[in-house]
C-alpha cells in the first residue's frame, strides 16, 4: 500500500480501529479526537486526543477507538525508525500541526501523500534523539517492569518489583548490570527524555512536565538542571536552546 494511511479504503488515512495486524514499514498511530486503546507486543497503551504512538516495522498491534473518536494511521518511510519497537510520544505540538494539515488536505494519491510523509518524518527524527542516553534492560521481566515504570511514574520500585514477583534488590542489580544505572536514575532520565521530546516538538514547559509525569514545571526544571548541569534560569528562558548547546 503506498498511501499515508492504513485502512480499508485505498489511500484513506482515517480509521476507527482495527484488529491485530502488522506492517512492513514504521507506523504512527495518532488520535484526532476522543480516546483509544492500542495493544502492541502484549502491552496496552491508552491514548487521548492529539496523542501519538510510534511503531517499528512488524510489530503486531490492534486499535480500539471509543465512540465518537477518530484516529489517523500513517505509514512512514523506512528510514523513520523509532528508538524501540513501541515508542509512546504523547501530545507533541509539531506532530499535531502536521497531522491537522494532513487531515485538512486529505491527500488521495501517492504523489500528494509524499510531502506530508516527509514532513512527519522530519518531525519524528527531530524529537526522537535521546538527550540522556538510556537503554532498556534485556532481562524479560525487568524489561516489562521498566516499561510499566515509565507509564506509572508514581508507583514505587518496591511495588513494581512485587507485581513482577521479584525483590527490589533483584531489580536494582539487573538495572545496574544491564543499563549501568540504578533504577531511580534510569527512570528519571527516561522521563526527562520524554519531556525533551515534547519541548523539541514545540511544547511548553508545563505541558512537557505533565507529559513526562512531573507534577510541576519547577520539578521538571530542577530535574533537568541536576542531570544536565544547565542552570534552571537558562532552562526557564529557552529550554530547547539551552539543552541543544550540550
């Protein structure tokens, strides 16, 4: 299929949900309105209005959109690969802008779709570079725990470990061995990466803090300053510029 979208009608870009399937190309799921639940690789994500999720090629997934909602499902160029098989993006203003323009233009041919796909690829590449390098643990149970930790920032390590029938000490040991970081620092850096992605996509600090699970923008600024060494004053003035200078 050569279209931007992934639905029953050729070259359509809107869809209301689909059963489990996969694509040979990278794929973005973007919620235009309402709420949706996406299952991928045995996990489930809940997406609200303007939120997006980036899938690698050949990731089995299924989408269910609640009544009254709508989503777009663009296929991407082969070079537009996410960092991991399933990469939640939240609500990124630059993605919202491209997808809103695409929806209004309603491209119907491969020639018309091309510029929108290229624009979306540029946005995704621009926001997806990790500012604080982190890797997922290879240990299957701890890898699942790590993903859950990012979706539920308020849940403690002890609670997460108990849910996965491990001890907190076991989890800490795996994190140190396989990521080089203790669990708390790993989670903080991963959360701050989500905030930086949001800022690079045109978001402002309060929304970036919310997207990364911080209660306030001040909390995000303090965390970014501690980890990056950039003064809070510089981050407050121009967070993207200050971090881009690293």
